[in-house]
């Protein structure tokens, strides 16, 4: 009788567990493997994805046939120090049937922001960051022998393509090493400017300089969870750490990577920013795509003196299209939404 009871309980456990992680057979085990020689023509990207909200936008992402998807942070909303609970939230997202469609057609890489790091607006003081990092890299299927597995922080770099048609993607970690952010909650300023504070930490700065210096790519994408160019808005941004922001642009001046394009999320809006950085032949653009599952409830004005075109206040994702037919690549960025609606399109040039 005892053996029968044990067998019955084992059956119940296995059945329940299988139901919790069940994936439609059409998409199970079909995730695209990394191909560093793939010449990229379409890259999709986005951020701010609540696993408990509708995931319907993935159908529209897939319509654009991206070869690569880049997560720009808040890939899930975890906000917890409970490692088991965070893992369950990642499992729910990874096994969503619509997200599985993306995994079947595109390689996937990414970085994090605060909610998948573990706490709203958190930085280096967050005590569970090592466990959070492991779960992020597991979610992204980063190999166990990858350098990012064996160092502090979740920063990574990838190069795709063949000589003359290469794209390098540098994924910064703006959480693990970031200094204190002090809230002041004024109407137009939520945080005190940390004049001497840092975002990346010295080891990551050294790594970034090395990656930019040795890059032979024709396009260099640099991703951060929070915005790098905009200065005026009241929320999280690199401008809250002016010394670090200045250092980032100085590093671009020093290393002069070909066609540097910045990418960010976090804001629950989408916009394109452009800044002239002395010493570079062309302006530096930043595309922000944020709000896969939620965006602003109502439109309001927000100043961004660097903005090109209109700010998008709707659920959205970004698309980057690359034309390799000329001597130098032509890059067009788009912001799209539900129904694959086109909100913004801009060719990145002088």
C-alpha cells in the first residue's frame, strides 16, 4: 500500500511539473542557435515586458523576420530577492507560445535593467545580484563556458557577419556596479544628480574600451538598459551620473568605432535621439524602444532636446534594417507596434 501511495504521489508531481512547463510541440526545442557568421539584415529589439500581461506583440515582431532579437532590459518583472520565484517568472516568459515563435526564427541576446535585476531602480547595493545574473544568463541560453559566466556583471559582446559586413553588439550592464541613486521626488527631478558616481565600474570600463578598440565591425551597437543621450527628463538616465556619461562619449571619441549606435529601453516610450560628439565624423544616434506589454496611460509632453521626430506613446518594439549593397552600410531604424503599425522610421545618417 505504501509503495502504491509513493508511486501515485510521484505521478502527480511529474504530471503537475510537466503541465507548468509545457510548451507547444510546434515550437519546443526549435530555438535558433548562435551563428557568428550570419550577415544581419534585420535586427529587432525591445524592453519592458511583463510576463503576466498579454504577449501578443511577439506575433508582430516575427512578421518582420529578424535574424537577431536584442533584449534591452526589464525582460521580465521580477522585483524579488526570492531566486525560486524569479526563476518561475523567467520560465513563464520563456515558455509563452508567442515568445517561442520568436525563438524559432531569431537568435536572442540581451542585457537587463532594474525589474529583472531584482528591484526598482536598484544598483550595486542589491544583495541578490549574483543569483539574478545567473538566471538572466540561463534565460538567454548563454553557454556555461562563456566569459560572462565567470566574471562579475552581466555585460557581453557579440560579433555577427563576415568581413566587410559585420555588426558588433556590446551589451552593457548598468546595474551590477552602479553607484547610489538618491531619490528627491521633485516635480521635474526624481533623483539627485550623483556628480562623482559611476555606472559601469572599472573592470567593465576597461572591457568596453578593449571591445571598441579591437572592433572590426562596420556597425557597432552599444546597448544599455537606461538612456544615454537624453538629459532633461526626471527619471533614470546616464545624465544622473554626468561623469560616467562624459566618460562614455570620450571613449567613443578615443576609439572611434565605425557607425556607433546606442540602444536603450526602460522608459515605456520609444524615441530617437541624436548627439554630435566631437571627434567623430557622424552624429551618434540612440534608439529607445520600450513598452512591449505596457506603455504610458496618457500622452504628456516631455522635453528631449536631442529627439529626432516624434515620441511614441504606445506598446512598441524596434526594428533595424541594414542595407549592405553600398560601399558603407545604410541603416534604418523603425518603431513598430501592435498590428505591426509603423510609428517611426528614420535612416541614420549625417
